[in-house]
C-alpha cells in the first residue's frame, strides 16, 4: 500500500549493493511513495553489485562515492543538488563494514589499522557526510537524515566484534550533530537500530543465522525484515515525524526490551535435554 508520504521529496540513498540490501528496499519504497532519489555506493560496489538494475527500476541517477572521502562526498552532494535543482530532503546512510570481521580477527586480537578503517567506513563517514552537507547547505529545512545501527552499540553481542564500537560512535554522531543541525536548520538526525537481517553485510557476522533465530524467538513481534525497515525509514523521512531527532530508534519487534522469552527458553531446555542424553551416552 502506498500513502504518498514522500511526494515531491528528493533524497540520497547510500548502500544499496544488491536486492538483499536494506538500502535497496528503502530506495524502492521511497520512489513508490513519490520521492526522487540519487543512489550512491563505492565505485567497486557499483561495478560488483546490481545497482544499475535498481537505478533503472527507480529512475534514479547513480553517483559513485566512497563515503570515507570528503572529496567524493562533496562531489556527490554538488552533483545531486545540480540534478535535483536544489536541496535534498532526506538522506539514508546504510553503510557498514568491518575489516577485522572480514579477516576473521577476534575482538581480543584486533588489527588496529583495520579497526581505524572500520570506524572510518562505518561511523566517521556519517560525520563526514553531515559536515559536508552542512557546509554546502544541502539539506532543506525539516529535512531528515537516518543511519542504520544495531543493538550491539548498547549491549555485548559477542560475534559483532569491533562493529559494536562503530555503531556506538555512529549513534553518538547522530546525537551530537543532531543538536547542531536541529538548532540551526531544523534538520532531524536519527539512527534506526534494526533486527539482524540476512544481507551481504549481515552474513559477515559470526553465528548470524543462529542470531536471527534467537532474536526471532526473543521478539514478541518477531524480527523486523528489510522491508519493514524500509517502511520505518520512510516514516522518518516524511513530514509525520518532524519533531523526532537525536534518537536511536529500536526497530526490532520488541527484542531490545525482552530479558527472557519462553520461545527462546524452550529451545534452550530442549538442547540441555539433548546434551544430557548425549552425555549419558558418552558416559555409557
Ligand atoms: N544486516 C543486519 O543484520 C543489520 C542489522 C542492523 C543494522 N544493519 C546496518 O544496516 C546497514 C546496511 O547494511 P546491509 O545489512 O543492508 O548490508 P549491505 O552489505 O547490503 O550494505 C552495506 C553497504 O555499505 C557499503 N559500503 C561499504 N563501504 C563503503 C564506503 N567506503 N563508502 C560507501 N559505501 C560503502 C557497501 O557497498 C554496501 O552497499 C549497515 O550500516 C549495517 O550495519 C544491518
């Protein structure tokens, strides 16, 4: 169902790699809701991924940018403003990458050069984007910027590794910049803390499929899908949320508020039973 929530709005969407990407779903839904969009990703991701298909489907202009490069961001924003003939109304930062996770380095044996790069890509790029947009006065009054986060910013999720620090910094940047941008230009900046979702970035997390099952059992509403996340992003880009800023918004079927659920406990006790049986066998 469409509601024309973004009629006449213009936006930049970072991070659509393939049709599993959360940004891909946001792009499709934003256009369905009446927005015009620019799609961006690294030159490599554009070459290796399927963004051209998405651009065709959504009638979007593609402008490559490495989000860690201020020069690329300046070019992206200037070109987007020229394309739209003025400011943009919304931006999605849907970027995450951990070099240590990729290289299988555990949290107590991190490579610090990798770690700096992971922070740059996954968190500092958000600051670079906001600072560049502000200097170029690129976002319209009451505009909205959303970045995607995960609950490992607040609580320990073992396999999430250094991305926990990246997400904590990302959420902090949303608050710190949200104050400045809100005060000066009435621009909203929020993070959405999404359920674990099977995407290319998601698959890199240790034990991802078990984590998805665990979260599903823990969440009274079940995990939020990428499509659900797209819907939430649109609401945050719309005029219906004009006074929401500097927030980390959990979008997780209730997971963040649950300590224990019977659905998860049942699996745990079944495994205990199983283990006991197997141990008996071993003892026998
Ligand atoms: N999948 C999950 O379980 C989950 C849960 C919560 C939050 N998130 C967050 O959602 C966001 C999107 O991830 P996704 O799950 O859709 O995976 P994805 O792999 O589809 O998207 C990640 C994107 O980041 C882009 N990227 C990497 N380095 C970049 C750079 N230097 N400049 C610009 N773009 C760059 C990649 O090309 C890719 O398009 C990330 O911030 C991720 O941490 C994901």
